[in-house]
C-alpha cells in the first residue's frame, strides 16, 4: 500500500518535470526596413539598396545602379548575431554582399562576378 501511495505522489512530478520545451521562434533583432548605398573601392557611389528584414532574418529588397536603374532583387539572410549575406543575380552573373549589422547600422563588402568590381556598402535600419 505504501508503494502505491508513493507512486501516486510521484506521478504528477514526473509529468511536470518532463514538460515539452517550447520551440524558439526566430526573432531577428534586425527586423525592419533597411536602406543604404554601395560604393567602389575608390568611394565612387555605384548605387543604392533597400531591403526588408523579416523576423526570421530573411532579406528581401532591391539594388539600384546606373546599369540597372529599374532595380534588381537583393535576397539573402541575416543571423541573430548580425552576419549579413545577400546577393543580386546569381553566382555567375551577379554580386554578393557580405557584412555585419549592429543595432541600426550595417556595413560590409560587395563583389561582382560580372566584371570583377568590388567595394563596400553601408546602410541603416529606419524602424529603430
């Protein structure tokens, strides 16, 4: 009888300690509308870019330049620690943007597989 009573008393503890942990939902600290410019190594302005960053860290935006005044899609991701990785076009015909976001400011480098040009970029989050 004592064993049965002990089992009945311990049973609720088993269910409370084995509670399923809630899954973390991505919540990027960089959510919002970002905008900025990209430059060649000699600081010549090449174009402008803008993007929305979602709560899951997805980057969806547009890059504009004199070669593409209508704009081209800028797509990528940013980690919760701020590592920015995006591209326009494809690996063989496009440009890669890599860098770091901190608070409401971001900067990094870009390189083009089209003509081998490269430079730096910067931008700001206008929702903070």
